[in-house]
């Protein structure tokens, strides 16, 4: 693949790097994106004639020829050539990840491997392999305001990392926008350790070097290193149970200092890499096209770069400091360049990761949001915060335009999806009063009983062209979402185990049932849903073009309920027509724009979400992943360096986490439905319905037993049959097994 900016990061531990080949540097920090600084990373080899060749992350040396990169789910490989001697140089950086293994994922470490070997042919130049040829490899670092020294095969770094963001909101450009000074800082320690003991300090003392044999391609001499980091001090402030707490990175509970991190990284290296490569293999075998594979790998690392897994004192303990082992965990995801912590709407997109691999992380966030609800006197109900904070201050919402209808419905839908997917009703039983309050607000928001909310309707859509889509009363998108939220509340209360909630559950269900046909009657227009039915936009003389337009958002709320076996709020045939018509009318160079009046305004994550919904509705159309990937390439080549970029140049949604929606490819491909709170014997209903038009192997990630290292695979054979390898739960295959009468899709 062509060189482009690329992130690699750790889950929740903040340690990360942004490789910027066009700027000849790496943005780097133990606190990752938003707080990183430029580093000159000089890696390469000395050719037999003494010429120093380097990868394009430094201004030193002569560049290797034909540099390229190859990514996998958890790693990135950079490759270049010595044109004169036909030697290929490779550097691989691996960020180990294995689902539901907290210590493996939290460990702030990257594993590096260098390789050099002969290439017999390169651009018609033939070079005979020279016996016993050797090449000297090196890794040298220059980083501003950083203390460095080398001790044998180890390199040590120490620097003060600021806890203040740059003025351009999370996209540092130090050459034009110097980092702020005078604010709070924390001490970061890093250490690079060579596993090859013959490595030695460079003559200048700024790195490590080693002489390696140049082998044939099928032979395996490697220079192996581990790159570790540690920050012990608190880096953020969180609010729990109405009290603010300083929060440190969670990994410090496991490893109190850099020595402990290094010991762990060295002793577990082989095991961690084996587990991490197993996940890469599972993902790689899924039948995704190359654009989907690129998009998934890039979006995954961008998501990781935005995660915070912190630890803080327990609000229930009176002492000044919690005893060891009793500190509470906090998990949130900063919204890239916007800096909001766990925007609820964004976490709906991120649910594709939680439901695929780690439901407990979703449960943690749901618990945090359930502490952030407030009374709404007019409705007698409750509203939830839009987000958990801004930047490193997670003590209250940062977004200044409340959108309570949107937020309440999102929280209820996420709770329903988590509860049924994981078979866990504990949050429901603990928070049934909150569920009731959130739904009462949704009831009240429809002031004229039309089926459409008319208050609390401002949305987080960053539309600059269509007020009918962003903030008008009687929006179709919000009307459908409101029905989904009310249905979710009714469903949740039925699992609360408390008879007293039955009247409320019935009331929510009845309101939803009454609203759904009204939405269809009022908003359906020929082959699509209008974006709103507000008289200000639909009466004679109003600007009809703002209301009666095609839009890709209308059915968004339907996806999560469908994934747990719930019926749709509006008829499926109309949802299909709306999706088809919307895609036809809104397709542009990089995907579909929000509406037909917003030619250049689009969101890749919402395109992905729409594609996932289409798959659950049994729609099939050519993949648009190449459109989405083109925008990522555009945003990360030449002097652009935006990480996963969710919007076109009309907005600045850079280094964004929402691209992790792409993990939905691994759920919607086999069209997996999981309901572990289903009625009937066993209480578990799991179905799959993969496309049978081509042979495929779909890893059923949500059904894996990660501790046992066992993951079921749905194998579609050449004759269209589906069989399950390593089955753990009973899985119904549509078209081959007869589903029970309970739990069918409506």
C-alpha cells in the first residue's frame, strides 16, 4: 500500500504513535494523540558500502527505495529497498490486543521487529546473493525536551508531558502552533529494550545498533525490541457519585513503575504476540474486500488512540486513599478533534466493538451515564447528559446544545442491546427507576400526540445546510428513534423483576405503537421519508426542499434492536425503500452525503451504519468501502495527517473514533442476532444468515470463549451450505434450521 499517515495505539493506555512519512517524523507520547510531540525516528540500515538508508520518519540519511506499508488489525509493517544491493529492509510495530484480557491490552508496550534479506530481482536489476553479507541496523531518536541515555542494549527516555491541549483542538502542528507552556505536567518514562543482547549503543549515544546477517527471504533473522512507557501520576479528573476524583491510567494498578512494565513485556512477549496474531488471523480470514480491510485496520487503531481506561478511588470509601486492589475503573472514548468524552451518539457507533469483543466495556460506560441523569420538572422524567466531559476533565457534559430526545433514546437502546446481547439484566434491575424517568421524558416530548417529538429536538448533526434536519420540530429521524427508545424502555422494565413497573412498561409500549403508524402516514412521500413534517417547512410557501429531501439517517435507530431480535418500529418494506432511494440520490465521491441538499457534507461512520442496517434488512448492493477509503487516503497523504477522518473538508472530524463502526462488517456479514434474554427454554436465541452466493469463513466473534481460545466460525461452502466450526452455543442457521416461533424478526 502507498505510504500514508498511520496511527498505532494501545487500548485505554494512551501510549501511541502517529507515523507521518510526508512530514518525516512520528508524533509520539506516552499520553498519545492530543498531547503528543514530534519525534525524529531514524530507523534503517547501513549498506555494505557505508551508505545509510532510512525510512521516511527522519530528516537524516538517504531514503530507502520504494517505501511502502502493510497493515494488519494490530500491526503495521514498513518496507524499503537498497536499490544498489537488492536488500529489503522491514520494520514491524505490533500493538498486542486480545479481547477481554485486561492486562494484555492495558500493558503500555509496542513490540518491534527489524528484518533484512536479499531480493534477487528488483526493477529488472538482478543481484546475486553475496555469501555472508551483513548489514548494520539502527534505531536513533531525537525528541524535544527529552532526557535520553543508553545503557547496554537499553535506551531510556524521560520527559514532562503537558496536560493541556493545543489551540487547534487535538491536531497538534508544533511547527506553526507551539505546545502551551506553564500548565500542569506529568512525568513520562519510556524504555526501549533489545531482546538481541549483542545490540549496542550508537556512537552518538542516541539509540541502538546491531549487525545482522542478510538472509534469504524464507529465513528468519530478526532484531527484536520492546518499547515500553509509564506514567504514574493522575492524568484526568472524573466525577463519580457527585464527587470529583483524580484518575490515573489503569495500568498503574498492575505495574507501578517502568521496571515492572518492562519485566511484564519481556516475560509475556511470546504469549501476547501469539494471542494478538490469532485475532489478526480471525479478522483477516473474513471475506472483506481490500478497501474494507484497510478501513477496518485504520479505524481500529484510531479508535484505540481515543480510549481512556483509568482508575480512581472508590466513592464509597471514606479514607483519603483506597486500599490496594479496591480502586474503581473508568472507561471512556474521547471524540477525536472534538474532544468530547464518550458522546452518547458516538458510543452507539462504538457498540460494534463492544458487542463484537468486549461487552463489559459497554456496561462500564452505561453505568457512568446512568450516574449522569437529571430531573426534568416539566415532564416529571429524567434526561441524560450528552457526554461525560471534555478533554481530561470528565466531570460534566461539554456539549453546549442539549439534545435530550436523541440522548435518552440512545441510552435506552444501548441498554437494551447490551442486556439482551450479554444476557445481563443487572443494570436493568439496579436502574429501573432511571429507565422509567428517561422514557417519561420521551413520552412528554411529543406535545401534540402526533407521533413526532416537538421539544428537546436539537440534534448533534453538524449540518450547516438543513435546519429541517438539525433542529426542527417533528423530525422523522428523531420520531423513529423515540419509538425505538420507548419500546426499549418497555422491554427493559419487563426484565426488571419488579411487578410495580408493569403499568409504566405498558404505557410506553402503547405510546410507541400509536406513534409508529402516524410517522408513516405523515412522513412517507413516494419512495422515501421526509426529514421532518414541521408545518414551518411543509405548509404552502415554506421551503419544501429542506423537508422533502432524501436522507440516509431516517432508519438509524432500527439497527441495534434488530441485532437483538426486536421488530422494527416502521415497516421493513418502507425502510428498505428509504435506504435504496436515499443511497441513489445522495451518493457522491466519498460516500453518501447526509441529505440531498448537503452535497459535500457527509459522515463516513453514518454511511457505515446505514450499510449495516441494510444488511440486516437483507438488502444487497455493491460495497461502497472504496469510496470511504478514498477519503481516508485523501486525508492522510501529502501534508494531510488526519487519522480516521469522518467528514469531508467541510468539517474537522479528525483522528476520530467512530470509524470503529467498520467492525460491524464482522457482525452484519454473517447477520448474527443474539438474544440471551429470549423467552422460552434456555433463554438464548442466536441466529445467523450469511450470504450464500460465495464461499466464506465468518468468525463469530461475539460467541467466542476468549479464555479458552475458541471462536466459532460460520463456513459457507461452495454449494451454499453453512456449517459451524467449533460451535459453543446453539446457533440457528436461517434456511437450514427451522427457527422456533419465539424471537423471530418482525
